[in-house]
C-alpha cells in the first residue's frame, strides 16, 4: 500500500491505535526522505509489525503491609517503507483506475414490479359474461 493511501486510511479510521500508527508512518516517511534520500511520493509500506517493548515495573500494595511488583506492558511498533519500482507504480495506477471505475459506475435503475391483481382473470370473465347474459335476457 502506498504511504499516502495508508495515511489517508488512518485519518478516517476510528480506532485507538490509528493515531499512533499515523504518527509512526508519517515519521518513517520523513526519515526515509531526509536520512536516505528516497522520494516521498513513491514510498510504499513494505511491512508493519508489533513487538515486545520494555516493561515498566510498579509497586502493587497488598493487605497486611505487603507489596508486590506489577508490570506495565509496553510494545514497540515498527514500520518498514521502501521505494516502489516502475512496475509496481504501473500496477498501483492500474488498480486505482479500476477502483475508480468501479466506484463511479452508474447503477441500473430499478423498475417497479407489476402489480399483482387480486382477483384472477377467469373470475372477472365469468362476472362479465354473467352481466352480459343478464342484460340480454
């Protein structure tokens, strides 16, 4: 996924981790452009993973004057970005065009169903025939 698309996706995501992940990807893009001289517009997210971080140790107070150690777990978020090749850029552009066509496709207009008649036709014909027979007699 392109870095720009990932950042746009994270801006509209309503999850607790979205803000942190947005900051990490934004920082990775800036680091790649500044430190390694990569083009920021051609970057794609190669992988993103979460690992174990340092645990903070806190006291946990118990009854009768005793205490224990409570560990506050932390995690480490790693995002790896790289510059896309020309073939990957062409493939991404093709997918974007296909998705645009799919999203902007005009849907067929729905036609209303024919109304189902309540009384069958044969019942009306008999009534009409009876009325004609009664009128002629």
